[in-house]
């Protein structure tokens, strides 16, 4: 798989699965690990996410610990 680089520092972005706090819908979060203020992106298209997980396994059923909005 190809790396997706941060547009600011050119380091690879981390890709994580998460769930909405209120909606509990799954989404994919891309974040710069060097500094979260550099880049943070979210893929929320439910059709796309369902397609990804139908190819690779099940959708995660639990919420991430501490939520997505934890400290950087």
C-alpha cells in the first residue's frame, strides 16, 4: 500500500478507524503523527467504508477508548 504524506512535513499520515461520538457511524481518520495540527482528514462516506470492510472483514463494533477528540 502506498503512503499518504502530510502536505506540511511530508511524513506519512496515520490511518485509523473510528466511530462518531453521537452517530456511532464508522469513519476513517487520517492524521499527521508529527503534529495533528498539520493535517487531519476524515472519510465519512458510509458506502465507501462498507465496501472497504466487506473486502477486508467486518465493521468494528466498539467505540474507540477515549473517543476521537482526545488530547494530541
